[in-house]
């Protein structure tokens, strides 16, 4: 069993990569990762250097992982800046590090993809051993696997990774027939609040259009990109993605894209929210607006997504990280995870202790959030 690394996703064929992935999770498709590279959204100048991991037996590919060499912690959303500071205060280098994640995309999904799932433990061990060798030879401080599916955690934990608990907010489809059916699961007070928020959007003479991938023209992308840019510029940041990325990805995976655009009374686009979806899940990703409109963010980013999930019979809606305001709108607090291996044994132990305490705080926080959920006590929703 040999572990090797690719400095570009183009070094492996799309057929080989996607056949091992065996998932319609859109962010792990060869075309998605390739577009990040070809539009220069990842690369030397961005702090994300492709270093995708391949496990082979002879010429047979057994496993794949999306992997990057990181020279900072931007665009990860599992925050470790304090770890880097602690390293520097002690005269150590935290960067470069290895990160298995989808750049700029805090959406839980597969990370270690296997030809044969029965080999998960064996392959996880082989990867850990290869990373240890690489770290000793290259100065890599450690490896971080961000937001994997839960089933991937145990083999990595057994091989020496520390598990970090985080949280997100997800909406679950309780076999709803329509949006009103969803509202019937809520308490009377919150049902009225949501209806008021939706009415406020109409009262401002704003209309909503849902546009799927193949119908998004370059002109519409240009409008959306203005909104996307403004979200970052308001915070004094540069956008992670460029317009070329959005235009290109819509030609490659059009059946995975949903763009929600808002127009004012003069038929001018004023806001937009981009979602990706697969056969089971909707993923809210990017939002922006020309100016603030009362309740428009909730309408475009949450309620339109919920309607789409019900219409397409999708099981789950992940609207993006953070945001306690999502709870009273029907989004459940869900634990998410990451796995971390640190080369330096002193810091490995310190981080392990920190993560244990942090996990307790996260569990308390999730319990508090669940107490604020607006569902009737008689409602039983299966969360996954």
C-alpha cells in the first residue's frame, strides 16, 4: 500500500477520482476542485496549495483525500489561530500545515473516500504513517481533517488524531408537503413571526426568482458577484472566489446549483444567495445585497431554501456556519467534527486537553439552543 501526493487535481483523471468518491456531494467532485485551480482561487498566492492524497496498491487506486498545504488559516472556518499564536510564542512554526477540506466551504461531507469501506481502518493507519514521515522531512506541523462525515472519525482517532467538536445549524425535512405544512410543526408564536417576516419582503415590493444552474446567464452571474463581493468588502476582506469560478462551475455542474435572486419594484436585482445541492441535501453558500432590506436575508437564505427542499424532497438544508438566529426559524443545532494531528508532542497533549474542555462547552451550548427550538412538543423530527 503506497501513499502519494498530487500537486494538482489535474494529475488524476476525472473518471478515476469521481469513481472513488462514490458520492454526489458537489464540493468533492473533480470538476469542482479543478475549477478552483483553473480559475486561480487556490494556488500559491492564496494560501491553499493542492496536495491531494492518493492511496494505491500497485496501480489500483484504493483511496483519495482532498488535501492542501496551508500557509495560513483563512477560508477554513474551523478556527485554529490561537494554536498558531501559541506555537509562535514558543518559537515554533505552525505553518505550513496539511488540511483536508474543501476550500472556503464549511459543509460537512466525505473526506477519506475509499474503493472498499472495509479497508477504512487499515488505510487510515497508512495515511497517518505517511503524514508522520512527511512531517519529519518537510517541516509540516500537522494534519487537520475538517468537517468529515462522522463515520470517518473513529479510525483516525485510533491512529492518534484528536477529535474536535464544533456546531452548525441544519433544517430537516419532516416529509412536508409545502411550506405551510412546515409551519404547522411550529408553535403559534413563531409561525406568526415567520409569516410576518415573509410579508415584510412583499411589502417592500421585492420579488424572488429561483434560478437553477443551466439558466444562470453570465449577466446574472455578474450581478450576483457584485453582491458576493460586497459581503466581503464590508468586512475589509477580499472575496475568496472570482467571477470566473462561478461562471465556469455553472457549466460543469449546472444540476447542482440554485441561485436565489431578489428584485425591487424597478425590476433591478438587489440581492442574491447561491446554494449547491445533491440528491439529499441543500447547501447554502454565498449571500450578498446592495443594501439592507428588512427580513430579505431570511427570505433568500432560509425560507426559499426550505421551500426548495420541500419541492425537491431533499432531506436536509445546511445554510452555512454559525448564526443562532437560525434556531427560531427551525434549524437544529448539530454537532460537527474535525480531526487533528500535531507533530510536536507537547502541543499535541495541550491541544487534546483543550479540545476536551471545548467539547463540553459545545454540548452545553447545543442543549441551550435546542431549548429555543420553535417546534411543538408533539413534533418528532429525525435529525441526522
